[in-house]
């Protein structure tokens, strides 16, 4: 039996190994966590990009927003990983 689109999407997402940029974020409350990205993107970011993305996400969360936009370079990498 063929899998449905949502199941295919979840399978693909699992293979991408999404996680937080910083390993320490797993133990923090959700309001203090940074970006959640695929492994390929996390590994390709410079330390400065990682810090900037985490800062952007935390700032948006503090304002009560669930989502924060990616920088242009990171957005390209995330879209490529999808």
C-alpha cells in the first residue's frame, strides 16, 4: 500500500535529522530555545550565522511570535534541504 502525502513528508523530515543549532537548547524552556534546522544546514552554518539565527529566533519568541524569518542565505539552505 502506498503512503499518503503526510506520511511521505514525515518520512522525509525524519531523514533530514532536524534539531536545534545548539545542543544545550534541548534542555531549555521553549521560550529560550533557538533555531531548529536540518542537520545539513546546521553543519554548513558558520558560528556567526548560528549565533545570528538563534538571536533572531529568541527575539521573535520573546515578542510572542511562533515563527521568525530566516536570513536570505539560511533560507536558501533550508529550502534546498527540503
